[in-house]
């Protein structure tokens, strides 16, 4: 059975994403693998001063090589340069990089403040 590796800059899968992972990808909650704390800290805090992210993502790539198998899914969202780098890496390693599509609903309040609510729609391959 395939696993789903989650590379997010923030938080965990929403209940809607978890349900979609089960329904569309055949992924059980126990097969959702999050980055360990040290790599999550790295993934969430990419220094904007770096001229390239290649060295920055190397420990994450090494972790994926150790933990993943060909055919596993990798949900990648975050810093654009990191995303591009990791999508290419996953494709080279026969992993299936995906992302979450969302619908944004804007709620306007009486005071003029607007709040955006994002609703997961589906996973899509890169």
C-alpha cells in the first residue's frame, strides 16, 4: 500500500484532505507521514537570502530516500523554489508529487473586513 508524505509549511492535513486521501488515493491515516520536527522546522523556514535552495532541501530529500518507496505520494506545498526542486526530485525517484487544490470563499463583514476561507477540493498531480 502506498504512503503519503506531507511536506507543508504549516500544520497537518484537514479532515477534508484526510478523507480525500482515503477516497481518491487509497491512503489510510496511519500511512500519512509527516516530517520529523527538525526537518519540519527547516521546511517551514527557508531563508530568503539563499541564492539557491538545493543544499537547503538536501536533508529532506535524504529523508525521503530512506523512508519512501517508488509509487508513494508526496504532498508538496510551500516555498515556490523548494516546491519546484522537490517535485523534480520526486519525479526522478518514481514518487508521485501532488498538491491540494482549494476553493476560496470570501466572507465580507459589516465593518468591511474580509475573511478568506479555503476549502479543499481535490489532490492534483504536479
